[in-house]
């Protein structure tokens, strides 16, 4: 490096100033030829000062268009003075490209004479890649179009792409058995349902540590004799435990038969986040299945009320508790209605208890015929009934209940028994975030009494 190249600046002083700065520093002449790289820049670009000296800075850019564009915008003596950083794709001596956040520009002396250009560069690839992962993860987890299995598969594909490890596995571990739940494999050699001994997998190390474990070059590490390497030849591995409702469930892991770069802290945190979302999805799916099972059990038990064919008091109470728990956990809507036949005692007194039983049985038939799939009806006691409307607001419930009331008024029983009028008083309320099963029923009950007090044959709601 010659002194005249730098317009009289002492090269040793220049090297001393920039050599130990953490960020990469590249200094070029006004013709954009490199005259100095500090240690961080030499590491980043993988050039020695001798190799890069007096070479055009064009060879540092991954795209020639960026070199030309930045020459017009920044690196010319007439460029506007701006300190705004920018991101551009660079390429190192090994042909590997990376995103570099860059600042700098023209440097002048005290007489305002242009001397050279300086660029201060920070490899921004990891941060930008992490942002991309977070954005894609949000898209996956917030999608209403994807099923549970599709979300898990998308997370596996996201991980294989981000970590550069082509094998991705979500496993369930029971005792010493490692069972593949879902998998991404370039040759489709591994399939869901395959079972292995836990001790023969690197995931055994994850379970021992109860935390993320990563090995970028197994054959040159302390686990070179591990059965997984001996049997499958996996050189790179990154795995994390998956927790479901606080309990260990299995692992999320990524691997390759080829060594990879050393894993950084950001890799570990991203894997933890992916594993956390997998655990959340498993918990949600288990809750959905439990609710479906409860619904199926309720349908089986519905006939325990022999008169109406609707759910018994104990059955509908359990359904109410389940629905309230589910709605609160996942911020879902839940509307509850309590309904009571008007003047039912006079029906029994005037027409006899057998007619009263016919009325209740007919109500059960109407509900079975007109009730919407997913709604729950049960006999609360005597001539009083309760209905649960999951994921539904009051407005939608009112439409369904008014149709039911109209059908009841026009019942053939009214024609069969002259003078028989069948009407309902109903209280309807939406669940609040502060509710439990008891409070929501109490509020619906109060609204029912308001309907009675204001003349019956009507719905009162909040």
C-alpha cells in the first residue's frame, strides 16, 4: 500500500485506526480500488490484504448491478452526503453470498478535498434470515386454512430451509421409544409411525439435557462414538424438546449427513421458538379432540333422558363446563340460553300429565329436527331446558330460537288439544372473560325471569 495512493495518509496509521474495529472496514481509492481491509473485513470476505489490494470493489458485490448503482448513488465525488445505512448482497472469496448492512461514503480532508471511500459493513444475513423465519412462522401458525398436520409439516419445512439441514423430524417419546410423528426427508426414507430406540438417536442427548443440543460436525466432536452416528452417519444435528402443557412430549430436530457451519445462539433461540409452537399446536389439537370426544360421548348419553331424547342434567352440566373451559382458553364465543315452558302447570292440570309429557317429548323432537350441528341442548329440570351455542354470538342464537318458538306455537298438539297454547320464555347471554359455568347460568336464569315478568312468550338477552 503506497502513501501516494492514499493522498499522503500514512498507511500504518490507517491500519492502526481500523484494524481492531469489530465491524468490517473496507477503504478504496476514488477509482473504487481496494487499498485496505481490517481484520473483520478480511474474515468476512476471506481475502488477505495482499490478495485484494488494488482490486476493484466490484468483486466484493454478488450482483454487478449493485456495484454500478451504488457507484452512482454513493461512491462518487458528487454523491450527496448521507449517513443512512443500506443493505446489499456481497460475495466472499469462497463464492458465498451474504447480506451486509453498510454505511459510509466519501472521506475528505480538512480542505474538503476527496481522498477515498470507506465502507463499514456488518453481516446482516442472520438477522434478516431470523426475521424471515418469524414472518413465515406467524403466517403458518395464524393460518385458518391449514390443518394441524399441515401446520406441523410447514414448520418442519421452515426449519430445514432455515438451518440448511434437509432432515426434519417431529417425534413423540414414550419411555425409551422414539416414534416419528411427522417428517421431512429428501429421499422419503423415514415415515410417520417409524419407531426407534431412544438411546440410538441424538434426541436422547436432548432428553438428558432437557434442552437444545446441537452438533455441527459429529465425527470431530465428543459424541463421535454415538450409536446414531455409527448407524446413520448423521454429521450435523440440532434438536429441542417439545413440551405440551408443561410436560415433555417429544422432540423437534433437524439433521444432515454432511457437516455444517457452527450453530450460533440465534439458531438455538429460533429452534426453541419452533418447538414451542409445535407444542402449542399439539396441545390445541389434543383439546379439540378431547372436546370432540366429549361431544361424541354426549350424543351417546343424550338418550338417558327417556322422555325428550335430550341430554340429561348431569350430561349437559359436563358439556357446559367443557365448553366454558375451551372458550376461555382459546378466546372463543359461547352463548347460553335457558328456556322454560309458560304456564306448564296449567297444561298438566287441564289436560293431564300424559299431555304434559307429550309436550316435552315434542319439544325434544323439534330440537333434534331444527337444532344446528354443534349446538347442545339438555333438560335442565322439569319443563326447563338449557342450550349451549359454541362459537356463536347472541344475534345468531336469536334467529335459531325464534324459529324454534314459532314452530312450537304452530305445533299439531295445539290442534289436537283444543285450547292448548305452547310458548317459551327464554334468557340468553354471551359468556364474558370473567365467567365460569355457574355465573353464566345465573345470568341466563335472571334473563329468563325477566322474560317471565314482562309477559312471557319472549326472549330476553344481554
